[in-house]
């Protein structure tokens, strides 16, 4: 294995021309999307209200209220004008619920003042609460408690296939123009919030919480979806705070604090053939503290073709992150029967700008790219990562990685075919 290593003693700079990054999605598009979505919250105040209590829900935390929730939804969905489903204060047990559309008016708000509880010890289903085929729906406030402790205990005990399925708490599927606002998701057995095959989804002012040792409890998981916004979120989990897999495009992530967890990840990709490209991802103004990884792109070392193109990370603060910046094209969890044919995923036009903080390991920057499809167009600008108390102790390691570095870059860049412009 041939790595390029860079430390203060070994760095040399060259001057070359380099292609600029492609244009990013504009802030105006983001603001327009959020303004339209947040207007739905205001509409909910004047809408016809359908309380789940009126349909038989009991706030005792023991009576299954799934039927009452679905009946209230059906009434709101069939209403001619704007309508809202009201979940008042208290604890409501819901075994499972699929809220399907399209709705007659489209503008339905679900206002949650209480807590919705998953069954214990196990929900026994893959999907707990689902929004499907809806357009213009808002979930406002409230808490979803997945109560996944029994499932995690089974996994930790080595139950393997004898453990029940890992239930995902909230899934947005085949939907448009959905706003999740002010929601708290606790202790999901599996992924907390999934956005799949959807467009125009905004997740704003949310909190996601699960223990750092809870397995596969991703905070927000995005798949085959476009125009997705995540803003002002506090996420702590046992897996990726935010994960974006095949078909994720035009994703804007801003104002997120992550930890504990595995960081903000693109991937894994390339495990199966014919995966859709990941394009135009923006991650800015985020903080990662005590996480396993910081900013990560991960692909399997399989020949399955794919593409990651146009990713911008900026204004990032790291605090004791084990792998602050990492591109891993030999991803293989558990390191058992790992493929070795080389990743077919092309990674290009990825930038890291104003990334600062501390690494919990000596290697603060690692680009382990595919020998068959090397990484290209990597840009590093004003990256300052330290390790320990000794200045210059952090290192960078590169394999099959090509790009450019600007400004102050610590540890020094190890990218091939790079230029270093020392600027004030």
C-alpha cells in the first residue's frame, strides 16, 4: 500500500492550474424553500382541527392509539381547506401508523404537544411512523420516543439474526414539500428520521438523541431524495448524525451540532450495482464533538460504478474527533471478508473550507481513494487541525488523491498535483 504522507518536515509545494468547483445551489433557493415550509406552521393555527382524543386516543401510555391517530388523519386529509391533526399533551402509545396521501387540500399540519411512544419491548416492524405520498404536510413539535433499549440490548448480547428488526422511527416516503419543525426524536431502535424518494423536505429546529453505544441509530438518513434541508439540529446517536446515500442531491445542512456519533457521512456507497449519483451537497456551520468521524465519504472497494460530485464542507468546528476529515474507499465494517477489487465510485469536486479544531488521533486528514478511480478535484482552504499539545503533531495521509490546497492548511496537504498559495 503506497501512501503519501505530509508533516511539517516533509511538505513541499508546487504551483499548478486547477479547475474550479462547479456553482452551488443558491442561498435564495434555500430561503424560498424554508419560507414556504414555515408558512405551513402559521396556516396550521387557523386550520380546522381534528384531535386524536376525539377519535378515542387515551393519554395513558398503555392503550394503543394507532386507530385513533389514523382516523384523525383521515378526517384531516379529506377536509376541503387547511386542516390539522392535534396530539395534545400526554403520552400516547402507537403500535404503528402510516399516514398516506394525497390529501384533498394538501395543507395538513400535525401539531404534537405530547409524546408518542413506540411499543415495548419491540415494535416488531421495520417502519413505525410513515408519511407517504403527501404534499405540503407539516409535523410541528412533539416527541417521538422509539424506546429502543431492549433492541440495543439484544444486539449488544450478540443476538444477531435472533434479534427483531431494527424499527425506524419516522419515515418520509414518496412525498413533497414536507416540513418537520421542532420535533424531538428519542431512542429509536434504528434510524431516527429517514427521507426516501422525496423532494422538498425541510427538517428544522430538531433534536435527536440516543446513547453513543446504541447500534445503527442514525439521526437523519437521506436516500434517493432531492432539495432536502437540515437546519438547526442537535443530534447525538450511536451511528452517523446525518447520512446521505445513493441518489441524494441538492442537500443543504447548516447549524448542526453532532455528538456523540459517527459524524456527517456520505455513504456507504457501492455495495450494490447501479446506484444513483450523490450531487451538490452543502454542509456548513456545523460542530462535531467527541465523534468517531467528522466529515466522511465512505465507499466499498467493489467495482460497482457510481459518482459523488460537488460536495462543499465549510465553517466546521471539530472537538476531539477521531477522524476529522476522511475519505474511505475501502469501507468494510467489521473487516470480515472485505472486497479488494477497488471502488468504482468516482469522487470529484469536494471542498473543505475553514475547518478548525482538534483531532483525537495523530492522523487528522485521511484520503484513502480508489486505485481504479482516484479522487480528483479535492480543495482544501484554511484547514487547521491539531493533535495533542505539540504544534504540528497532526498528520495527513493520502492515497490516489488529487487536489489543491490554499491558505493555511495544517496538517500540510498531501494531495498530489496540488498548489499551495500562502495568502494573508
